[in-house]
């Protein structure tokens, strides 16, 4: 039952976002940072390109214009 409520909440959130997008909202999808330091660790492990590229491509496939 909790899973169904969670999915319903996600649908509501997406509807609200789509309403705001029609009103001129800007969505910022930052560039990922795939650089490693000299010791082999990621410069910023929260900004790996894999985290952002899929979202960017999905939004583009919906017809959202890049500015």
C-alpha cells in the first residue's frame, strides 16, 4: 500500500512541475563532472555525468527546448 501511495505522490509532483513548466519555468540540468584528482578519486562524486545525461536526454526527448 505504501508503494502505491508513493507512486501516486510522484504523479502529483510531475503534474505540478508540468503546470509550472508551461508557465515559463526553467529546468537546469548541470553538466556532470567526470574528472578525477591525481589520487584517482572523483573531483565531485555527486556530479558524475551518468547522473545527469539520462535526465537531459529524457527532457530533450519530450521536446523541451534547450536555452
